[in-house]
């Protein structure tokens, strides 16, 4: 680009300045960079490419860019983090950033992008024409800004009348550029003065609402959302300098349908005072409907789970007595006919007794699982006291297994005492059951993180393959045969339910042959 401003009457001449228009494209994928290059490559642009956020920051330290196309999903440093750091660099502080993404189309991600300095979003796969059109707008603005700087230097040398004329022309050009930019954004935009007078609206607003001049807000805003609108306007009219945001339904002109929008009003300040508000209206109706649908499915799932738990409780409870009867009669038969039985018949009886014992253990575990959460009483619980009680309960099996258990002073938490005993005891006995040939060592710790207590129970046992780290918490999931390790496959499912009942989550970190660490969180 070359600019030369001359005033022969005043004898002032500014020499031409030639500058290549730079564009920065950031994407960790080579095919993404290649696609951008194919669309934007031309003689007017000098295209810079970066395959990471760090490389983009280095490029921005030494070059001025008209626009930066920034991929959101990148390893190590994502697009949002990169944008924040770009804003701290004086060269790229005001450079327009367009986020390019293939998955983050949700409103919360879009808003996060705008909060991190984005001026627009482009979703993959992109339309080459739209991409090039949007880039052209920002390149045009970049060149206009350079032109404005040159013209400002020239205007200072001229008389007041000529200066005002030039400033007026520049403002008109900026307004036209702003209008083109606002029309290119896929959201309705309205600029409102503090008095309530509408100063500007873009093409999307006109097409959606149908209003060409004065806006009758009562016809635009849903009757049930007008109180929200009045509250929003009250905040705006009281010289509030904070960004205002609210969800409301706006009427579509072509069919009279009301659709949910996220309305975000940003104050435009001059000398510390609000001179106008720029409001963007993003259609989130489909997202709201999806959320409502998910809420309904969640309620139905909770109802179904509750019915299943009640059924499991009733079924398990009712099965206890018949099994007790069967066990008693098997014992009587064995006692009465023991001398008359051959080896095979005695083996049959052994199988029957083992099957009954397994069924009784399963019923016991099912009853425990279905009862979790029914005990709503929470109290201040000292975890050190819990471990003292557990070590007493498990004293014999701990000694038989040659287990060493170490723990640091543990906190007091608000929890159900019996469920906490069951949780810690299940995890400790699980470590003892799946120990290796070397002496078993168990370490128990706790740390505070973001309003949660994070507990860890670490052992040096046989470990768990990472492929099964989520599956082990499901009901009846066993990684080993019954001939290797006894159990019902419910113990860890009970642990998960207890933790979730206390508002936390449970997970593992394990290496086969080296041991396993169980982590779980409890609210402070």
C-alpha cells in the first residue's frame, strides 16, 4: 500500500509509505494452514503461518497484522489463552482476532471467545467466499487506519476549516466500514443512546424484527420477558458502565414466532461517560430447547433410577429369607446324610453351599447399594476417627496380608459417618485383595483444592489396565475371574455412589504391576 499526501499551497509534502498487509494464520494442523493459505494467498497479502500459540506470539512481537485467524483447539496453549497473551503485546493489542473452530459452537464458548477479544467466529468447514470477505473487511479497516494516521499528520498542518472537513470524511468512512462489519456479523446489533433513541441497527436486526425506523419494544420482546427487558434498560439508563447480559425471547417478523436470544449490551464510553450502548442479540433458541429436552430426560432418568433402586432394595430384601431357608435345609441334609455320601455327592453339596454364600454376599451388597443416599443425615466427621475404626475392624486381615498403612493427619468433613466408613473400608479392602507378591503398602493423603477435599488411597498392588479405569466403577464389572479373586463386582460401584451422594467424583491413576491410586473428592 502506498500513500502520498501533498498540499502545494502550504508547501507540505509527506513522502509515500509502502507497506505490505500482513495476515497471521494460527493452526496446529498442517491441513488447516494449507486450507487457509489456498483461500487467502494473493499478491496483496503477506501471509504468516504459525502452528502453535507460542509461535504466534513470537510472530506478533516483530510484525503488525491486519487480522489474526486463530484456531481454538490447540495443544499446550489453546486459542483463548493465546488471544489473552496477544492482547498484552502492544503490537497486537488492538489487532482483530477471528476464532476458527470446528466443535465449540455453543453459546458459552462463543461468549468466551468474545470475552477474550474475538471480533468474529468462523466455523469449520468454512465457506471460502465468506472467509475471504470477512478478511477483506478487516484488511480494509487496517489500511484505513494507516490512512487515518497519515491524514492526521497532514490535517495538523492545515487550517481549522480544512481539518474539520477531513475529520468528517474520515468519520463517514469509519461509519461505513463499521456498517459493513456489523452487517457481516451473524447477529442482530443495535446501537442505542442513553435517552433510548436508536442510533443504528444492522441488516440482521432489520430482517429479523422488520422495524425500519422507531422500534416498538413491546412488539419485539415477549410479554413474559418484558420485566427482564425493563430491568436491563434500567441498568443501562443509570450510567452503568458494566457489560449487561440477559436471555429473553424476541419476536420474528416473518412468522411471529418468539425465539430465545442472548442479549449482551456493551457500553461505549467517552471521557468516562456512557455515550451509547451497543447490544448484540444472539439466537440461542435451539440451544434452549435442547437444554429443556435434556432436563426432561434427566428428570425421567432420575425417576427411573429411583424406581430401580427401590426394586433392587425390595427384591434383595425379599430374597434373603428364601436363601436362609435353603441354606438351613442344605445344612440339615449335609448333617443327616454325610456318612452315606460319596465324594462326588459331597462335592455337589460344596458347590451348593458356595453358590448360596455368593448369592447372600450379592444380596447384601445390593441392599447396601440401594440404601446409599437414603440416609440424609450429614454431620461433622473426623476422617482420622474413621480410619482408626476401620483399622480395628480389619486388624486380622491387615496382619494376615502383612499390610502397612500410613496416613497423614486428615481433615474433618461434613458427611454421613456410616457411608464414609463404608467408602474408606471398601477401598482399603480392595487394595488388600488385589495385592502383589511384594509386601503391601497403603498411603492415605488429603489436600484442599478449589473448595473440595481431594483424598487419595495409594497402593503398590497389581495395578489396573488404563483401558478399564472407568469401567471398574460400573455395577457387576469384574476384571478377574471368580477363581482368581472373590467378590460380587459391586464394591467400587458402592464407592462411586457414596462419593456422588456427597457431591464429589471418584477416579483412578494406575500402572499395571506398579499399583493403583484411588482419588475421590468431597465438598468442604
